[in-house]
C-alpha cells in the first residue's frame, strides 16, 4: 500500500509540474518565448485608451507548441515609459470554451485569467487538466508560477440561512484520476 501511495504522489507531482510548465509558457518564460505569437479570430477590437485588445470568435492563439483556443481573449497591457511602441502584458482573460494544450497536457474551463505581476494563472468554471490519462478537476485550478504550487478547489456551497459553507456531497469535491501505470512522457 505504501508503494502505491508513493507512486500516486509521484504521478500527481509530475502532473502538477507539467501543468506548471504549460502555465510558465503562457507567461512567456519558456524556451518558446522568443517564438512569434500567432493569433487568429473572427474579430479584433483595439482599445488604446483602455490599453487592451479583444479577440472574439473562434480565437486560436499559438506560440511554439502552446495552443490556446477560446471564444474570446482580452489582452490588457501597459506601455513602458519612454518607449512609445513597447508594451508588456498586464493581464490576459479568456472566456468561453477555454482549451489550453502543450504536448500531452490539456486544460479546459469556462474562463482563464493570467496575472503577469503576481505570475498566477486561474482556470475556472468546471476546470479540468489532463496529462495523458491522468486527470484533475474542480471549480478552479490556480497555479503560482514562481512558487511551483497549485491549488485545485471544489465549489463552495453556502447555506442561505446561516451563511456558512455546507457539505455538498461527492459531486462538489475536487477529483483526480491517476493511472499508476500511465506513461506521462
């Protein structure tokens, strides 16, 4: 039993680290960060006063082997002082049918938020992540890039009369399926 638990924890750790590599790529810090970013969408709206660009309809963004597909992607940026044509990403929000993939890692949800300053990614709304056959799911998956730490949370259910969280049963819990013999490469 001890070996089975150790194998499970090792597989879970590999899964979390691989998820981190994907998220790190989103932050532009992986080997593909120098590669051009290709974005296709049905429509694009640039809002210079708001320092944002919105891509709408069948959004497909790619950098190296990182792929983000979503219904809508909003990129918030800030201008670097003294450099009129230079800007940095501040925040990235993807909404509707979000799917991220890199290699054999896939993450899905209804929304993805990336915060550049905090170096944090939040995948929310029935969030799921797969590495090969291994899967983890919850209401949100939060990954802290610099800490190499992730948190998967199930939905909180609140009793309207008391205001306290109540146990919502099995359907409201974080779930993980780890195949001990699965090849995670």
